[in-house]
């Protein structure tokens, strides 16, 4: 996205560190994964000045809303459980499909 160079570079750094740490620590049976949510429905999401970003995300996310804290926590819980014992070096998006692309409604609105 335009104007988000610092944010984008820090996110890519997290992904690189996640994969490198997974490689380095795997032999010790330490798994390293990253949870990557979009905006989360907390008071901070509604902070002054963030309204345009929040409106854009709600419209652009294919599920039409931002994440609930419980949804992000569920992914963290899964990664901490034995159910994910063979998941290592992964970046798991909790983004309502946003990383796949913008919603059809948002696309149609832009096309008008």
C-alpha cells in the first residue's frame, strides 16, 4: 500500500526473522511462527485519526469486518497446542482474506 513503507519493511522483517529462527531452533524442537492480523476490534483501532484506515479495511476485507480479539487469540492458542506440533516457520494471516485481495464490493466501488 502507498505511504506504508516503514510498516511494510517491518512486517517483512518479522517474516524473515520467523523463518530464520524456525531453521535455527528447529533442531531443538522449538517452533517459531508468526501471527499476522489486520486491524483488531479493540479500542486502539478506533483511535483518533485512524478512522479512514478502519473504514477502508472494513470495506476492503472480503469478510467485511476487522478481526475480533478472540479470533486472533484462537490462532495463538492453536499454535501453542500440540495440534500444531508440525507447524514451523509459518506466517498465519488472521485477516479475513485481505491478503488474498480486496473484496468484490470494494473492487466494484473503485471501478465506478
